[in-house]
C-alpha cells in the first residue's frame, strides 16, 4: 500500500526578524501564505528508510539530501518515535517547488511525510501532536501542515490561522543559484552589528492583517515587507538588479520570498499575472504562476 500527500509552497507576506538570541535563533513575527506550487510525497512500507527525489524539468534537485539529514526522513523517524513503533518507509518526492528558493519546499515535504505516514500506518495522530512534532523539525513545518494564511510567532513555528479575503496571484521568479538560509540570517546579524539595519523585537503586522481580512488588494500591496531583504541583497547584488527589472514588468510590488533568492510579483488576478508572465518570457526570465492562498497538506491518493 502507498499514500500520496500534496503540500504547498509558502511565502512570507510579512517577515519581521528580531535580534539573535543566545540560543542562536531569531524571534519572528511573520504572516505565511500557502501558494499553488506543490510537492507530492508518496510513502511505501519498507524494511529501511530511504528517500528518492524527482522533479519537474525546471527544478534542480542536486542539493537535496539523500540520507538521514533529509527533512522528510527526519519527519518519518520522529513520527515513529512519537508512537514508539518500529516501522520504516520508502519516501518518494515529486518536486514542483523550487529547491533552496525561500519557498519552504523541504518543510512541505516533511509535513507531507507526517500526514502520509500517519495514514499509511493508521496511527490517528491528533492535530495537536502533529503540529508539535512538526515544530521540532523546523520553523516552517507546522505552517505547511495548515496552509491557507497564518500568523507565525516564536521562531515561526507557533502558527494561528488568520482571516484572508484576498485572492492574489503571484508571479514566482526563482533563480538558478540558491541562497542558504543560515547565511542570510548570519549576514542579517552582521548588518545589525554594523548599525546598517535595526534589529528590533518583531511585532504583529496589524496593517497587513487588516488588509487580508478586508480583502483589500491595494492595502495588501502596501503592507508587504521582509526584514531579510537587505541581508539577501547584500550577499547577492544580482537580486537587487533583478528587482529593478521585475518592477518595470510588474509594477511597484516585488517581494523577496523568505530568505530568498526567489522573488515574487503580486498581481490582483490571473489575467494580469499572465500579462506579467508574457513580459518575463520576452525577457528570457524563467517564472511560475501561482494563486494564493491554498490548502495545506492533503491526501491525494491511496494505492
């Protein structure tokens, strides 16, 4: 028997980052949104753990771990340990979410693995326990379970769904060269130490939350924000150059996704997203289109 679960990419409509704490983590106040780019994770009972990753043509999976450090395998082992069951599985991942792009594809795979193995092994894990296990795996994993739009606090792992009456479309512009999240946070700390940026304790983005609840696209566009942008652009000046090109194509709203390097154009509807996409095609810039918000992890097949 096998179970396949689909999980969505995430973006951060707001990412507020505080100064690093003694434990090495930064406090966050973030608003997540799941968008319509997906990984499918299939799990099959096996005598040992293994992970096998395939991808759509535009995605390079060379940097995806194949051993025990793979986040999906860590998720499976954590679920088995939680229930004290001595079972293992083959995990097959079909990636539609770009790798190392700030879209939390690895976290999506981990969340999907939790749900898939829970169904495969008939464990009936409570939602509360799934979220608790997810939080031990990474800051973005709990949100990947939920999907939709949510406020994240703590390290981002404490998630609460928020009202969202918007229906934006996103033009997603990935980059061939990835950007490591730890490197971006480290450079954020360096900039803060130099006084180039101010790293203050993050607060809830009330203007953004109000725009989402009201379904106000203009207010949403005005409230988008990412504290990691200076750090990512400092490491990758080419991203700043690319942002200028994207602004000419898609208007004033260009958002860095998470720690980057993926950049996002906000569009109010599918037609305007397609128009921006055509302009990017003419410029030879690779891109994807995705609606938001979409659902979190869900089963798509039993076989």
